[in-house]
C-alpha cells in the first residue's frame, strides 16, 4: 500500500487579501510563493505562502472572500494549525515578537507533547508554533533568505493539524485503515496520528467534541491537503477511497498539482495533492509570487479577471 508522505497544504478563508499578506509575510516571515485565483471562482484571489519555493508541507493558502462573515466556532472542523520552529529559543523569540507586534498569543506551554506557543492571526485563525527540537524535516524544505525573521528562528513548515469532530473513532478509522496513519497517543477524547512515525510534519490531532457544527467564515479552515507522489499514485488512491466507501470528486488538474477531494464521515474535507509539478512551472524562483499567475486555461480571461481584483501590493 502507498503511504501518505505528510501534509501538502492547508487552505483557509480570508476577508482581506492585503491584510492577510501583511500578516503572513511581514509578521510570520513566510514567502508569498503564488498570487493566483480560485480556479473554480476566478473572481477571488488564492494566495499561497511557504518556504523558498512553496514546497509541499510548507504551504498555507487563502481564498479571499470580501463578503464573508465571521466564523462561529464549533465541531466537525479543522480547528488549529501547527507550524514548526527550530528550538525552544525560537518560541521565546516569537513570544517577544508577538508582544512587539501586538499579535494575540498565549504563554509558552505544551501541545501534543511539544513545547508550544498558541496564537491567532488578525482574523482569529488559530495557530500554534511547535518546537521541532532538531528533529528531521523533509529534505526539500528550503529557507527563504529574504524573510524578515532571523534565520535561526524561521518557521520551517507545517506540523500538527487539529481536527475537532463529533466522532473520534470514525476519523481515526479513516486515517488508520484507509491511509495507513499510525497512532502515536490516545485518551478518551483525543488521539494523535502520524503519517510518518515519530514525525510532526504529517501529524493530525483529533479532538472529540459534541455540540453545534462550526459555521465557516473569515479565519476558518476550508480543507487540508495531504501528499501523494504523482498522478499514478493519485489514481491508485482514487480507487482505494472509492472502495472504502467514500464519494469523491473527480481528479482535477490544478496545473501546479493534481488533486482529488472527499469528505470523511464528520464532514472534514480532505484533498490528496501531488508533489509536482510545483509553483516554478510558470515562474522562476526569483519571481515567485510577484505577479498574478494564471493556469493556461484562464490566461485568455486575464484582463477580465484582473479588472475584478483589488490590488494587494
């Protein structure tokens, strides 16, 4: 059986692309690696942030929806995103930085067995910095030299992703029996699964919680994408997911990667996305994220698309 190699990207909703860009580039020090549009609705931006090239496992992406309302928090949702930093000293650095920049944050604590610092972006998206403590990360992750953050404290990539659901067992079964995730720890209302044993870069934390379902809005998570090697592997997963009993959307060529989507029993939306071809397919590394990049099938509509978008820079 093929194995899931870790997280690919995670996609959120923002009300204001300009403020979103300010936070993720100028506060968190990530690189905007792609400024494009939602391919299903080109009237809205789709912004990607990550490492030097937006490597799989480092990508945070946002759909800009100017008319979106606030999030009403609840269950059956992705509720927290972990970001790995190199050391405990890095957490102390980030706490001071958040204090200086008036970013809402907590005290140094622990999360999933790691030193941690919880914080929120300007729209209430819940995130947590996690001490990677020198553990290995995917070898292709590359630091962005022009980051505003000191090199020794820069965000490495994605760590644990938290999912709050009404049925822990159903999601646990999906991760374990369908995808081959390994159980790292479990209590009555929480379980930690890892796609790569012992590694945080493919970790999912399941929290069981009854109550009303989350109503998405600004600062909510739309879906998580997990890594598959290539199109051949993606098609093998397509068959396996169908055989498991889930209804899925057809494989879609997103130009930068191929994808398929399905919802597990609690309603969490999963995407499986290929590692390549990546964001440099239509841009040099130096120019990544500078202009508006469009997949070939939208290029003929560039003037119409650009006329509907508010400038971010």
